[in-house]
C-alpha cells in the first residue's frame, strides 16, 4: 500500500457499507465520508448493490473478490480530483461530522489533551481488537512531527488545520493511509491554527530518535 493520498480506498467503502469494519475504523470512515458528497453516494450505492447481490444468491456462496468486483462495476466512481474538489469544508465543532460529534459528546477544546511531545497533544478515545487504537492528535502550527515508520497501518483524517508530507498537503476531510512500506514518515504541521486529526493505528509506530523511543512507552503509541 505504501502511502494513500486524500481519499479512502474503494475496498474500505465496501467493507464499511457491509458493516465489516471494527467500530474504530467505522467511525473514521464515517467521519471521512461526511466531508465528501460523492463518497456518501458511493456508500449508499454499495449498500444497495451489496444487498441486491446477496438477495440474488445464497450468502454462503458469495466469493469476496468476485462480489467486490461486481459491486464496484455497478457504482459510479468519480475521479480523485473530482471528489477532492467537492469536499465540504468543516471548520467548527458544530460542523464536525455528526458521527464524530455524537461520539465525543463535547467540544474539542473541552477534551482532556495529554502532551506527547513539543507542540503535540493526544486524546485517547478507544482501543479495539488486536491492538487497534482510536485517538485524536492536536499539533501546533509549525510543529515538525518526529520521524517514524510503522509496524502496521496508520489512518489519519484531518479535522482542522493542515499538514504536509513532502509535496502532499492534507487539509480537512483528507485522509492519509501509511503502512509498513512507509519507512521515513515526517509530517510537517502548516503554520497557523492547530491541526487536529482523528487517527486509527493497529500497531505501535517506531520513532527514529533515541529520546522518542525512551518516552514512547509513556505516551502509549
């Protein structure tokens, strides 16, 4: 997979529509979809087509790969450029995705933020099966995130502010997927307002610096 830029992969949308994701991943996907009208329509199509496919055959005979291909062939998939251009800008707590707002049940500023490094804070939300963690990251504008790589998958959805990884900019509504193929991950928070992200990880990250590795047990990531 290496690094996915901007939008959720099709297979995640299908798994979400089928109710096959963990609660942690489902919340992140639901929040991401809320920013993109085209993705909302694709989820609705996936739910409708998936139901039709299952109605037409014995559920025990459904092959995952063929069903996925059949389903995707029936869904009108916009280009990545079209989807990003249609993204809705959400800039206040009142306009956060309703699924996330309902889950938090309080404004972002009222959450208990724990310092995890210079200019960086976290708020842990939940832990799922097999070491999966759902949490919020808050970083001050201009902060350079410590270099790290990944033992598993990291999904990062921007809620407020923005950051860069190389020449790619992640703004509200855009999603970054990074896995073990990403060996030198160095996000840079853009100047200005704090950047707040919803993150799901399924394995601890590997910080490159000695100091980072020393404090990592205390921040739990």
